[in-house]
């Protein structure tokens, strides 16, 4: 039997705490992985316009026996579609590819200095008001820009999807997001595979009969962080989902937090107009 997946409250929606990330799953490969994930019990699928696989995710949603009402679908607007009119048209295109009348969560993929943030947030709110998404949010927004986006939005900012794993602290961003009522979603939660051979994570895993990757994902969900690991392996897909039958102690959580380091960031496309939080 699949595990029951806890939810994280994000704005006005409840988001399954673990999902399948589909970055780099191109050339039709996303369809099979999404179908397998849904069969295993995943109920959260994350894609984006720039990934080039919305149509494959849509094919999987059409083929699965799981009801659409049970599946939480996130997509993201790419930075070249942030202008008024362009954003709305891009969302219409995403919905056609996904074969759905509405997504559950729509994010701005990276902050961009132009057009003005207020213009982009107004367009994003327009899509929300038209019922094309159940919730709106951000991706890769430092806390200062996140606050500006929230101030410019009538709808709540459900989440900020950012790189987060044991080697990248993000404690300032997480604290400010929580204070604002915004959830955090972790991309590259396994540090692009780097956690697999970590001695601390491996030792903790051995105490629980789990892998270093499972320990890492458990560390995230115990914080109330939504996590979206990506894999091409059906076996790893099942492994990543098998994290709800154990718990980490406070001491184990602290050991993992201590792995953060100044050079831990792996992905950085942030425009030079903005700056990351210090830690």
C-alpha cells in the first residue's frame, strides 16, 4: 500500500510534502516517470515551461488511473514571458500542453528586473483571478524580492521554490518565508546526488536502515519543507518516496544542519540586479 503523504499548508492550498521534480526529463522520458510515480503513491508533480516536458507530463496525467483531483500539479512561467499579456498567453499554452483546465500552483521561475515586478505580479494575479491556477508563488527569489512580490500581490504567495539541501543553509530565507506565511519547496534536495556518499548522512541512515538520500529527504519534510527530488531511475523513485516510516531525532537533525557550508550552492542563474541571502 502506498504511504499516505502529509501535506504542507501553502497559502490557500495543501501541497503534498514530497513530489516528483521533472527537470532534465526530456524527449518523452517524463511521461513514464510520472506514471510510475503516481502508481507508487506520489501525488505532486512539478514541471516548468523551460523544461520542455509539459506535454509529457500532460500525457501522463491523461493516461493515469489516478483522478486529476488527487494530483497536485505545479508549473512555472519562464522569464521571457513575464510581461502583461505574454504571461497570460504562456499559461494558456502550458494548460494546453498539460491537458488540464487549471494547475494547482503557478510560479515565476526566476526574478527579473524588467518588466517591473508590479507588472508581472498583476499579470500573475490576473491568471489566478481567472481560475487558471489554484495558487501562485515564486521560484529562486531571495527574501528581499520575495517580500516585494508579496506586497505587490493580492493573492497569497503560496511557496518559494529554491535550491535547498544539507550543504546550503537557506536559514534566513526559510525564516522570512515562514514569517510571511509562505512555504518553502526544495529543488535539488539531494544536492544533485552529492548526499549519497556523505559519511554523516550515511551513518544516520544506517541507524534507521535507510540511505543517505532518504535521510536527507526526511530531514526536509520534518522541517515542513516541500521536497521535489528528480530521478530517472524507477528504483530510486520508490526509494525517495519511502521516508514516512521513520523519524530523525533532534540530535540527528542538528548534525545535518551542521553540514551547511559557504560554497554549498550548486545552481545560480540569479540576475545581477539581485543578491542571495547571506545564509
